[in-house]
């Protein structure tokens, strides 16, 4: 599969958890759509709305959803803003989240809580070697469910934790939140493309935001939100534009006449090439096979775990249970490297041609690897060698 990508031969790119490299057919499509648009930007803009609806239908079919329940956005943060700021919450209730969530989304929870005078509470999730080695999906679900309180009105949870790749048992948790009347909002930044995502099996979830520019290897700046149909009428719009009220003629090709669908359309001027290239992204997935892609991700992730734990002996903060393993894997580097913080990431790229991530997790520097299908086992071996020499030096 590596042959489908244009890669820098001087760089080992192991940070697909931030942005993946696009396959060549997707890159070519982006250029083609941009050039086509500029031949007659006025006409192409008017044609865009119908084309976006076809893209939305194709994407929905890929993930087992109704296209009227989806909407497109440039990133998960933008998608989550639509729901987090638009859904009514009871006065004096609480928003609940965990200490492994992405910082921007934690700030979104904090913003909503401060805006409406709500409380914000954080659940501690395990990252120590002793706890993560023994953790099971049932125990993880119970840890979350047992933290719910009568005053909890909304639980925000990642599908795959950006901190350590832990896959959350969403179905089990969602059954309990829906039974208790608690909204479950899922940050799916790392979900699409790394785990099997089928919204027909996630009907107890209330909202899901998913990126396409990470594990789906889609164009940068492509994402979507999914709203459970029962919540659509409750959602307050937080932005206004062409399609808030009557839908003008140019936009009627989008949404098959449903106002609620058109209201979530990005109806202003934009570079639409990345969204049109979602079609080419899905074509790549169909050609390569989702099962084959995800199997390869699992193989690379396991190779990284084996190398770093056996040869470097770095403590791993990612879970070991197979049903909890996502494509990212994180380690605690030794003190001489941990003290560098983010500078470790820049130094590895600058001095060794190795791109990883070094995010802080629960107050400690980590080194996160997120290999994708364009990586090789030899690259992981080379990365371990670089880090081993730095540890000794």
C-alpha cells in the first residue's frame, strides 16, 4: 500500500494521529477540483451545493448513517461546537469528561459550563502500566458509568483517546447514558478509519464528530458531525446564513428539501475541493478494503509496542486488551528526554528526520507513535534505534 503515497524519503513520518499523508489519488483529485473550480468560479459555486449533497450521501452510506443526520465541517472541533453550544442543558447540571481528552475539546466543555453556570467534572482514567495491563472493556465501561451522578446532564467522551489510543466501549456506555437521560457526546477525532464505525449500531449515542484527515487519510480540513434524530429538533442553531429560514433556489439541490438538513450546510464561500475529494478518499478505501487497512494498522501498532517495551523498556500507557487497542500507542520516555517536552518532537524531526508527537498526558511528557499503512516495520526499528541512542546519550 506504500506505493500509493508520495513520501519524503528523508523523513520517517509516525504522526498520522495529527495529520495523515493523503494517498496520491486524493492529492491528484484535490488539484483537479481546484483547477476546475477556477475555470468559472461563479458557475462552480452554484453547482457545489448539489455535489456536496451527493458527497454527504456517499459518506453516510460508508458509515451506516442517514445523510440527513450528518453535516460537514472542516474539523471535529467545529463539528462539536455545533452540538455542545446548541443543545439545551438543565440549569445547575454538570458536564462530565475525562482527563485523557483533547485539550481544545476540554476547553469547549469549560466554555459551555461557564456560559450557562454549569459545573464541569473530570474522571480520572488509568495510564499506569499496572492498571492498563489488566484493564478490560467491561471494567472501563463500569468506571465511566459509576462516575455518573443524578446531576450529570452531558458526558463528553472520546471514541479513541488521543493520549494513548484507548478505544472506549461506546455501546455499553451509551446504553446506560440513554437509560439515565444523559446526553453522550463523542469526540471521534480518531475514530473513522481506525475502528469499525457503524452508526446503525450507535443509536444510543447522541452526537458524534469524526475527522477524515487522520486515519481515513482524507484531505486536510474535512470532518463531519452526526446527530441522533431524536435530538435534531432540540438543537439550537448557533450560526446563521443563507439556509436558516427559507432555502434560496441555489441551495435547494442540497438536502432534498428538508430545512433542518439545509440549516447545517456551510453555505458561504469556501475552498470546496477538499470536501469534493471525500469521494476519492472513499474510492481509495473501497479499492484497498477496510478490513485490509485496519489489519495493517493493528500489525504496525503491535510492532511498535513490542519494540519499545522489549528493546527500549519504556513504560507504555496504552491498554493491552485487544478490544481497547487503537492505532496510537504512547510511552513515557526517560527523564533526560521527558524534560524536553515539545522540544523533543522538534529535535527528533530536525536532527534525525523522525516525526512523532510528544503531548503532555496527565502532567507528564509522553512520546506517541501513530504509524499508518504507508509506514514499514523497518521504519519502526529505525525509530527505536534513534530513541535508544538518545536515551543512552
